[in-house]
């Protein structure tokens, strides 16, 4: 890990997904590729490889900067604002 931003440094406890589903895709019956969990509010949403890109839309609407991969076996965080990734 080279540099991490203040947003990533402020994460003291990882919020894990309650369910492995995109909360927004479920509402419309849409499909997703991978899941991400917001570290501010805990919402689990689909990634940018998914058709609706709900995690990124959530960032733009809410300003919540940090997500984790909700995929089993993946242990990384991403800061949208500073475009920095870190492992945990």
C-alpha cells in the first residue's frame, strides 16, 4: 500500500453486506455482475461492470466516498473521491 487518503484512513470498522444482492437491482428484477458495500451507510449495490452501476450512482447522490468489494474472498476498499484503492 503506497498512499491512502483520509477517507480510507477514517475507516475503523468494515461494514459487511447483510445480503449478497444489489438493493436497487432487486427492486426492478435487474441483474448485476459484482457487488460493493458503502462504508458510510452499509448499502450494498452493483459495480460499474453491471448495467445500472448503482454503487457509483449512490456515491454521486450521497457523497459517500468509500466502498468495499462485497465479493467473497476480495478484501479491498475504494475511495471514489480520491480514486485510491487499498487492501484490508
